[in-house]
C-alpha cells in the first residue's frame, strides 16, 4: 500500500532516532516533524497535526514513541490516520499514587522540570540511562551519546514536561477505530508495561506486541523487531481494512 508515515519522537529525542527504521519502508513517504520547535504544551499537537494534514493526499500511518505516541493517539482519535503504531507510550503519563504501576507521580515530573534549569546535563544523562535496562547497557547495543536524547532547546524540554503532566487521552481511546499496534518493552523504566497493556485493552482495534526484557529505547535497541512488527501490521492490518 502506498502510504505516508508520520514519525513522532519521544521527549528530547533527535529525529535521527527514526533514520534506520524509515529506510525499511521505501514504498512510503516519510514525515518527521520537528517537535523541538514547541515552546508551550499545546504546540506539540499543533506541530503534529499540521504535519499529518500535509500528507492528506495519501493514507497516513502515525508512528509515535513515548510523548510522540500520545500525539499519535490524538491524531487517530481525530480520524487523521488509517493506522496507528504506539511504541513505549501511555494514555496518561502522570498518575495518582494508587495507579503508580501505570506511570509517574506528578511531583516527580515537577522535580525533573525544576532540575532541568539547575543541572540540565545531569537530568538528561539520568534520563538517557533510564531508557535502557541494565542488560541493554551491558550489551552496549545503543548509541552511547547522551546528546541523542538532548536534541531540544530548554524551552521545548520544559514545555514537553508540562505536556506530559497535563495530557490525558483516556477519554479518547474508545474513539480510535483504526488498526492499532502497541509495541512495549516489558522492562520499560519510563512508561511502564502496564500502560501499554491499558492502551491495548481500551483501543478497540489494538493488538499488543511485547518486547520481552525491552526497555524504553525500543527504536534504538530493538530496531529490527519494531520494524518487522510494523511491517506485519501494515500488511495484515492496515491494507486489509483499506
């Protein structure tokens, strides 16, 4: 199927995260919007939506990782995508203490935001390390440079944390009717695996593909497994429904 693929990054991530994966879909047209231009929480979706509308001549497959996966959910709920791929993401990042297994406490994100202004380098280094499991770090299978996850200006990083604190997509999940693939690492230290299970349970046409032992950096560490899962979804899910 000739389609457009919209690749939406996680918080702070370089657009280079998608380079190796995009090359595995040569029949598609690819768009990677620059989320680092966002200077306020609502600007992230404005950028994503404008990028989606720019592909209107082709059916759109939205692929979102982490924060980008939240943007992709809203695009699909608005009917702008014929296929949805959600990688290591959630419908609601901040959770109350009784739902701690599904996300972060609001106080944690607030502390992270304050720390950004005092010690950006330290915050980003800690975040980068937490994206990988101990086994993944030992295997050294990912780009070791923290700069890969520190590609946004401070204004965008702060706006992104505010977005993660504020966005709640749970009321929209039932309205997402396109074929949806949820790819989630079972050892994800940023967006817990339980959040992926929640997405798969509440989106009507969703299927969950677990990456056993995978952390948060699936597009970097498990690139081939992710690409193959997307190919199967496009061939058997999106094409059969179009």
